[in-house]
C-alpha cells in the first residue's frame, strides 16, 4: 500500500493509504499496548467505498466480518452506513409533510425491492485529515445530499451527513451529524449495519440485548405497527435480556423499548473479551439478524428509528414507536454509537 499520511502520538496513530486490493483509500486508526498486545486495536475505514468501517481488530482478532469482493462493489458487508432511511421502506415510497416521494429509482444488488438500506452506503465519501492526540485517534468522513447526488429526487433534502470515528484504549466511538442545508424540515434515521464475526463459533459466541419489546413484521420483514412485550409468556422466545448462544437464534427482527444505560453485548467466550454496543438516547431500536445459512456472522444494528419510520410517522398513533428524527432548516442533529471492548 502507498502511504499518503501518517501521524502518531504515544500509543495512538493514524495512517491514510491507498489499498490496491480493494481499490480505495483506507484510513487506519490504531492503539498499541506494548505490555498487553492482545489489547491493541485497529480500525479501518474505506471512505470511497461508502465510508465502510470494514475493520475492527482487537489483538489478532477481526471482530467485523468483511468480504473484500463485496466491499469493492459496495455491497452489504463490513459495517456499512444506513442513512437517511434505514432498512426497508414499504412499497418504495413515503409521504412527509403532505408530499409523497418515490424510491423506485433505487436499485439494490439483492433484488429485494423494499430493502433500501439508505442512500449513501454505495457512494464515495470525502474525508478530513485524521487527528491524533494522547487520548485517541480520530477521523471525520462526510457525504453531501444535493442536486448532484444520486437519488436526490427520491430524497430532495439538501444536507451534509458526517461520521467521526474515534479510537481510544477502550474501543471506538462513531458520532454522526446531520446538517440541514435546505429550506424545509428534513426527516431522517441513522444506523450502522455491522457484520460481527462469530469468533468463538455459534456455541461460544453469546448475545444479549437490553430490549423489552419486539416489533411484529410481515412477510417482507416490514413492521405492522404491533409491538410485543418479550416479558409476556407468549413472546418469551424473543427475550434476549439474558445471554443466548447465537446457535439458538433465528432472527431478523426489530427490538425496541431499550433499557436505559444498558448496552447490547456480544461475548466472545473463547477469546476472553466482550463487545458492548451502546448509544446516545436517540438510538431507540436494535435490529438483530442471525442468518440461517451458516454464514459466520451476526448483525446487531442500533437504529435511531424503527424500520419504515418515515411512513409510520404519518400515523399519530405510531409516531412514538417510529421515532423519526427531524432537523429544521439551518440546524443540525447528532448522536453517538459506542463499541466498547471489555476483557475478562
């Protein structure tokens, strides 16, 4: 790889390189612990491939599963970005403040018509120079939504969306910021879609979610609006508040009513560490996906809204569960996700 920029301060470093294998710039943030190399960490971000944080390495272990061929074509892998309309949208259309918008022009490689997954994961992003201090290493990437952007007619809300990744000795924080550069209110939701590796296998990789409820879904995995309490005996099968091995999970569900101050946890029992996933108060939903085909990953996706939130928002009875976020002209909105590593 050709190095364009390198900075280091104490245990932290940042490198900007051209990676010929994936044909993209890769920004690496690293933390080195000489006394305990198994506690060292590296984050890798490919800004030109949708600002995908495709690498999160702890010691010699890659926590994120990434298919490099899929990454190169900006397909679903690594940890891709879902904004401004996360997940699925019913009938590929939505209405906001009396105006109806079509997403018919949006195509996805899997052929699932409603699986929009946002509008920016398959776009090249810009980036600022990384910043390294004695407390950590960080970088900001950003993408503009304007008349030159793909699918602007489907989401005609001029804006700038940025992500700041900061690596410290305890893990990585991802902070988003939405800036409304238009003249009307802007609706949005944000999520990351991480493919977490099953480092300890399906039996010894254990998951729990701090959620009190799960949303009913139809055959297209779109929520119906009904919400079930996982503490009720009829829905106890969906209760993930206590740790459960991935082997026993067959899920593609939206969870909500999260316990405050409690993270989701993936426990890698064989490797002797846990990944705790939490967020600021705007993260109100978690999607968990455990593929049935033997794929070596589990997806735990923290979202600021429900699936199909922009449509649910039109129904006053569903607005709370939708949790669509809005930004007035000239204003901004931000929040953070936390991926924290805890060692045994």
